[in-house]
């Protein structure tokens, strides 16, 4: 985690490096089960990069792990509205239908 924090504190890095460092920090927080902090990092990504759909998908997955199904569907639906062929978003939506709606 210290590596990602060092990258984020570095002022010389470009946007792509900052995006990768934020995603790396979010993944480490997810693996250490610090879901609220992970969601905060992913929210930061979605504000800085509003068209970057993988961050919304990751937020949806974290919400599912927290049992927050409505919030997960909100994120996944936003991706599906922008890209009806996003396989990962459709996969999560199908999982929701099977797990929660028994459909």
C-alpha cells in the first residue's frame, strides 16, 4: 500500500499513473477487507474520471460484498445505460437477478 501512496503523493506523475495508483490502492483496500475506504477511493476515481466505467463496476462489486444490493445496482445500471454491451456489468446484473430476484 505504501507504494501506491508514494505514487499518489508524487507531483510529477501524469493522470494515467495517478489512475493506476488509485486503482491499486482500491484493490489493496479490498483485499484487506477495508471496504469503506475502498469505496472512498473508487468514488475519487469516478469524480476524477467520470467516463471510466471500470471504477463503477468495481464499486458495484464492493457494494455486493457489503450486502448493499441497491447501491450495487445503481452503479451497474449507470454502466449499462452508457454501454449496453458491457459484459462485466451485464454479468453482475445477471448475478443480481439470480441471487436477489430469483429470476
